C-alpha cells in the first residue's frame, strides 16, 4: 500500500499508531474555510480572517490559532499602502480655518465629526492614461462613508456635490467638518456652504497628512483592496468597482475599531443607544 500512496512503510505505521487528533482535524477544516476567504479577499490578514470566521461562519478562535494556520498553509495579506504625499495647499486661499480637530479621531455619536478628501484613480485605453477623482465624506464615530461622488474633473463641483449629498442624507447634521487645505475647501463658496448648514470648519496644517489620518487610512484600505495590482481598461469598469467597494465597506467589511461590526451596523447600534 505504501508504494501506491507514495509513503514509506515506517510513516504508514506511524500514522496508524498516531491518528490525527480532533484539534488537528478541526484546524484542517478551518484551513479550508480560510483558503476560501483568502480567495475572495486576498488583502485580509489573520486578524480580519479571525473576525470573518467568528461573525460570518460561527467559528470561534483566537488570533494565535488563526495565525498558526495561515502560516502553515502559506497565506498572508497583501502589502499595505502608504500615502506618498498630501494634497497641496491653495496658493491663494479665500478662507483658512484652524485645526480644531487636533487629531482627536474619536466621536461619541454619528454626525459629530466628518472628514473629507479627494483622491485619484487611473484607467487605461490603449497607451493613453486617464484619470477620475473620488471625493468622499467619512464619519468619525462609525467610520461609514456618508457620501461620495466620482468625476472626471477635480474641481469645486466635485466637492460641492459630495457635500450636498451628505446634507441630503443627514439634514439634521451639524458636525465639525475637517479637510486639508485643498483649493476646493479654502474657497469662499465652500465656506459659505458650511456656514449655511451650521457646520464648523477645521483644516489640517500644511504638509501634515496625519491631521486627516482616518481619511487617508480609508483611501489606503480602498486602494489596497480594490485598486492596486489591477489594470482598469475602461472608465465604467473602474467607477463600478469603486461603487461596489464602498457598498461592501459600509455594509459588509468588519472593523475591530467598531467591535467587529460593519460601519452601518455600528451606526444603527449607536443611534439606538442615543
């Protein structure tokens, strides 16, 4: 029998004497599920895999156990993205606000503090490189994306439309509104928009990306999980991927900062507790 199985006789008899334990069998079962999770979400590290197993598969396990299994089957997350530069400040700003946020990246309730920013994506048509821009507003309490807009132009309209969408979704919100010093946010028109809706403006200091850390962090998550390593060959494909990802992020992506809940689930829980 050993010849047909490709194992030595001594190994075969050793296996007979020492059959797999229940724990080893269970680890193999967990490993199979981990492979499926990794196939769907290659960006997930062992901590997020553990959370996914607990919440969506009903499999309780500690971090160390999942780390051991991941190492054994050769699974690790993709490399994390790091921002390379900040948005440049407007050379002739109409309005500059102080940094009232002071890197206090916690909020006790939804719509208390909003962060915003714009980032770019590239797609290719033949040898031509094209860009689209994503503007988004993030809530610091539940880390949900309150609103977002995608455009071929990084202009005032992009930011204004994002803001208007947020106000429509949350008409009673009067948060501290934090951004960098990009030209859209330092315009008199945007300042007037904030004032109209009784929002206090806050701005990062020049060349201090960390002042808007959670927003930068969201860009990193989004680009690592749906953009980097892929080559998009149409505007429509790229826009659809961004839209699908934000829906996934808000409604299905678990976060430990939110007690292993999704942003929208934590949002609903916080509203009920208020």
